[in-house]
C-alpha cells in the first residue's frame, strides 16, 4: 500500500509539473489542517537528525517545561517591547499594496482569483484593516522578533458564486514555531506516529514562511535574542521597584498608649487588651478612611528612612525602553522617549532610518504573498498561466516627482516605454473587464491587444502628469 501511495504521489507530481491543472485530491489534501494543536506532537527540544535552533537564549534560558519559542511569548508580555514591534509592523503593512496582472489570456482571471483572497488598496479603503492585514502584522512581529514566522494556508473549494469549483484559501493561521522542525533545511511538522522524532515532511502549498536575519540557518535570527537581557533586567527592576513602593510609599503607623489604665503595677507595661486595641487602631488608620480610637490611645505617622532614591528605578527602566526602540526601529526620537527637543535634521534622519526598515519589511512581506499568488494560480490554472505580481508602493512624494519627470522626458524624446512600466510609475492599475472608466476609450482596456497594431511606446496623449515643467530646456 505504501508503494502504491508513493507511485500515486510521483505520478501526480509529474503531471503537475507538465502544466496540467492541479487536482488537490491527487496532489495533496489541501483542506487538511496539519499544524493545529490537536494534530501535532510536542517536544521541548530537537532530536537527532533535526536541524537545531541556533539561539543560545532558547537553549540556556528556557525553562525545562517550555517548548521551542515559548520564551519569546514571555518576552512579548512586556508592553513597551511589544508596542515597538507593533509600531514597526504596522508601518510596513500600512504601505499601499496592489496586484498587477500578468500577461496572457488567463492572466486577468488569475488576478481576479487572487483579489478575492487578498483584498488590496484597489478594492477597499486604506483605513480598513482587513483580516489579511491583521495576519500580516502578526507575521512581521514574529518574523522580526523570533527570526521566522509560520503561517498555515487553509484551502477550500468554492461552491457558489463566480469562483465556484476553484480551490482558494479561506484563512491564514499563524502557528507557533514549536510545532515545526527542519531536516536538512526542509520543513517538517511534528505529527504523532511518524518515527521517533515525530517529524513529517510538510506538504506543498500549505505553509508560508517569513524569515529574518541570517540565512545560514533555516530558523533565521530574530531580535529577541539581542533583546533578552534588556527585557530580563527590565522585568527584575520592575519587581524591585514595586517592592520599594510597597515598603516606602506609605508611612508606618505608631500608636502611643497613655493614661493610668495602661499601667499594671510597677512593671509599667501596657495591658494586653490595650495593646490589641492599639493594633486595631493602627490597622484602621492604614486601611480605612473613618475610624475611632479611645481617648488614651494617640496614633502617629512616622517617615521611613530610605538608603537611595526611587527615581533611579524609573531612569533605568527608561534606558531599557530606549534600547528596545534602538534595536527595533533604529531610533528613539519618534518613540516618545527623547527627553529634550531635538533638531529638524535629526528628526528627518530618524524618520528615514525607520522608513528604510519598514520598506525592507514590506518587500519581504510582498515576496511571501507573491508565493501565495503563485500557488493560487498554479493550483487552479496550471503552470502555463503567469501569476499576478503582488506589489507594494514604497516611493515617497519626492521620489514620485522624479520618476514622473523621467517618464515625461522619455515621452518627449520618443523613447519606447511599455504600458506596464508607465502604469507602475503612475500607480494606475489596468481597468478590469467591464469596469466603468473615468475617461479614455474602450480600446485602451482591451486585455488581448493585437501585436501587429500595438506600439511599443506611449503616445503624447497617454500620460499627462500634473505640476511638471516642460522638458524642452533640458533637451536643448
């Protein structure tokens, strides 16, 4: 039976690679949930033959009962650290995302299938935080902090609507890193009943992997390894600060016993009943707003003597927060941690540093979702159809003006320019079939132009950038 199963998988894979549209029941069970908590076999450490995780922090500082990566979960409970990670990820996801159809007769159909799964800025308002964008934020947080992010793609076959019969992702679920392992760089899922180490090779088209840091290890390298000691010191100092506040923030209470009733014979010691009443008066003074005490009992508040200044705790915690901001975002000026007013040039420099990291994060995220677009196209339409490009708009206003001017110069000089390049520079996606046009002719929206009549360059009426100076002086 095993031999027949392997022959069936080999035959399905060979047909799939020849460009035949994939059948999920033959290639793989795409609708099976592989990495859910109930389906995995859990281990605290790697077994023999498995690629070890390179983190020394996880190796030496994780408690014995912790699974791989659960120490990182403890670090994310720090509000300041998680806020810095969330700010960096949200900045990258906030950049405009759009799909650019490929070339070919079925390219627009592939783009429509991907748009139904990945709503972009062309379909919804930029202020609408979709479910996919929430998953993207979590992916970037795990990728940046832990070094790697695992996302399981949940597939289903559409039964109704224009996409009936196609296999499309119905959900993206981020999975903990302790449920996976690598053997010679290949992804495996920890499943029960698969050998001593419980590792089963992950099926195709099921898991999106987003890495950060070094590529020497399949696990990547995250920032949490560098942030562990600042996080640990901050956690311990918070404990000592809370103990200091509990000890010195409220003054102690003393109750003086006076009068003849408080003496017994020549010993001069207070009676037991008066001592109990004095303690009750002291507790009432600390815990209650209204209290009564006998005439012969006089409470008094005393001031504690401390050996140091409590402001040192706050200063140390602030320094640790600055370390978080420097390692995560590359600056502290925009994190609300700068003590004094800085210069305009410094703020511009800090903003560029933060933007550079956000742009790199957005490009890595676009590469992963480009893989998802490829899967959707290959599973439903085969390898012969060009998948749409998942693009991220990262240019600022100054860069856009320069590119618009360059495009204007190319038009004035008659340089051949493709429509795809011009639309990308102008951020003007191609209209869909049947979509109402604001201006232009219907011939411009034809998805299959005649190669004999199509020109390789744009005409003088195709591009009209605003607020641009004519290029006649520059040409002269």
